């Protein structure tokens, strides 16, 4: 039966090591944000930057799919699973959320900085976690929102405003920071549904890389359609720095790593560790290599700490309160 095998797989990795790996995976998100944000700034075109980022990751995944039989078999299983209604076809479009996230990275990071961007994404992920648990999206059970989870969601939204306010200055209208921050907030809201769908795709395909390939294909198609509707081609000249083209690799690590760790950690530990890694890495980036116009002040630090505390509150299992 699936349940025993799931428990046995989960026991193979110590909880502390699984949480640490989840934090390391989460730390790739701010790195990807910085790379894609810089590429979008250099190209003066966030859509083109997102297309380039996805194209690099998709090229690597296609090579992996050709070289690894297990990935090929997993991809071949998906059409049959859709026909047998084991897998809703809409789940295969989860990668469009990744496309939106990369697009917002390319467009927003250079404006608000990595810390504000990441806290906004974290806020969306927290609210999305409440929603996906409440409706049981791509899960076998529903988890009603408890008071700690609702309080935690409210606190993390407060943290977003506090962290974003640190970037406001007297000569910079608040709309230049708060309005752009709504885009990563929306991307974070959708990310929870993306992860739930990816977990189901990975289970059906038998490999986390199966979900990663479908994500990149769907995201790439969505970005190409966006570029076609906009009517502008790629820039005539591309930057020469190699590291500007590594954004897709970070996306591969995050999507595949998350899907691989879920059997060991469950969604709760994975989410907490991943978000902790995102927040810490984003603060370090803004301290060690700040983008123009962004700075880490006391409100940014307090906002990040408040977000971490809120996530811990929201993640407390319901039985801790119901059974004492």
C-alpha cells in the first residue's frame, strides 16, 4: 500500500538533514531572482530575460530526459494517466506558474530588491498553503484553517508591508515599491498550487524530474506565447557574462529538489525549511551585493524575522492545540 512505503521512504533521511536540505533548496530562489533580475535589467526586457532563463533550463532537462531512461518512462506514463483520470490534465500546466515567477523576477527584483521580492513571494506561499490545505488541492485530505495558521498568515502579510516600507524614501513614491511587490505576491499565491500539482505529477511519473520537465515545457510555451502577443523579438545583443544564463539551473534544483524531498519531510517541513532558506539568502544578497536603490535597514530585518516567526506559527500542527 502507498502509505507504508511513504512512511518507510520518509524515515530514510533524518529530519534535521531533510530540513537543512530544504533550506539549501530554498536558498536557490533568491539566487535565481538576482540572476534573472539582472538579466532583465541588462536586456531592458523582462519577457526576453524570462524566455532566455527558461530556454537554458529546458535545454538541460531535454538532455537529461534523453540520457535517463527513468525520466523518459515517466513522461510516457503521463498521457495514459490523464486518459485514466489518475492525473487531471490541468496539473500539466503547473509550469506556467514558474513562468510567471521568472517573469516577475526579471521585472521586479531590480526595482524592489531581493529581500522585498522574497518576502512578498513568501507571503503568497503562506496564504496559498492555507488555501490548498483547506480545499485539499491535489491531496488526499483537507486541513481546515486553524487559528494559529490564520494568525500566522496575517503576520506574514504584515511582514510584507514592513519589509517593503524599508525601501521607501522621500523622493521615491510608494507605488514604485508596493505596486511591483504585488506581482511576486501573486506568483507566491499560485506557487502553492504548483507544488501540490508537481507532487502528484512526480508520483505518477515515478521521478521528480518528470514533474520538472513538464514544468519547464509548460512555462516555456506560456512565455513564448506572451512574447508573440507582445510582438517583440529577442534583443539583437545578449550579455556575455555566463552567470546571467544560470537562472534555469536554479529552477531545476528547486523544482526537482522539492519533489524529491517531500517523501522525507512532508509538505510542512519542506515549506518551512525552503522559506527559511529563501529569506536568509535574500537578506545576505541584499547585504553583500545590493541592487541599485535597495538597502537592508532595520525594518527589512524585522520584517524578515517576523515572516519567519509567522511561518512557524502557521505551521504548528493542529493537534498541538486540540489535544494539549
